[in-house]
């Protein structure tokens, strides 16, 4: 399987500094298949600094997998990256470097004239399987399926071709979002 990964976060609100991640999920995939998903359930009511070692291990595993992937994808990647960055900052995990391509941006560029580019509309327009929305692992699978459809329809099969279609990946390093940084 290719080392492409789709991820999603579900949050308690819209502000990374005031709100928290409820779920973080990711799936590995290639142009033909999607692997099993991994979900990290977080407890936003608890102080994240007091989180148990198991959650820290799972987050470390997420960082390890995403650091080795050729392409990391998220829908509205700036939002998801901002929340992940803030969570890692709170946990005092300083050695991270995430770079993601945004399926919202790709969809707008490669599927012009849609009425909306939210996941529900894209799921319908691209005839993707329907799973319950706003469950992180389901949305991560939808992102993976969307990438597969966009790649197939547009002849994209390598990171270089993704970068050509998308532009530079969004990056998060040491707690700051750097839009448009080259990978």
C-alpha cells in the first residue's frame, strides 16, 4: 500500500486555543484500497496535560506514521492542522513536522462549479459511499476516497503530481502554521 494517509479531527468548537479535539482518526490508503482506520478518542473535559500514557503513545504513533507518509491529506487541512498543532503544544510535544494537502483546495480546483465543497456535497457529487458524518474515522475514509476519485479523474499518482495540482502543502512545525510552504 502506498504511504498516503488521510486524517480528520472532530472538535468541540472552531477555535484551536479555546476548544479541544474530541477525536483524531487516520487511514492509510493507495489509489485502489483503503486500510483500516485508527481513531484516538480524546476527552476534552479533562486537562490534556494530565492525559494518560496510552493517549500520548497513540499520538506519538500518529506522528510517526504521518512523518513517514508521502502525502498526508485532510479536508480543510488548515483547520485540522491548527487543532493538532495546538494539542501537541499543550502536551509539550515539540518535535513534530506535519505537512498536509487540502482536499477542499483540490476539490475547488479540480471540480469547478459545484454548489458547495463540504464533504457531504463531495460525497454525493463523486458517488462516494455514505458513512455517518462527523465521526473522525468515517470522514478520514471519505477524504481518502475523495483523493482516489480526484487522482483517477485527473491522472494523479505521485506526490509531485499532487503538488502540481494543489500547490505546496500546508505545514505545521513546533506549534505554528506556515501556509504554502514547500515540502
